[in-house]
C-alpha cells in the first residue's frame, strides 16, 4: 500500500514482489480494505535517486538468468 501511495509499482520493488510470492502479507490491493477517503486521490509520485536503476540492476540480471 505504501509503495502505491508513493506512485511506485510494488512489483518494481523486488523485495516486496518476493515477499508477495512467498505468501507474506497481502500483496493483492483488491483484498485490502482502506477505511477513509479514496487512497488513489492521495498518491504522491516519488522520484527515485539517480543511481536507483544501477543499484537494482543485479536483481534483474538474476531474474533474467532464472528465466533461461
């Protein structure tokens, strides 16, 4: 929920994706009940640091290797 509010797809945050795949917590937004105003009206797009893609490149490399 927090990453969605930050305007970041939780699957882009691989540790959240891995936790969801492992059954930790609730990764399906359709199954989350939010009491109060519509959360989608409160999304604030965060800017990732300039090195973010470089910092997470190893994750995508390992993921691509497993697909082969």
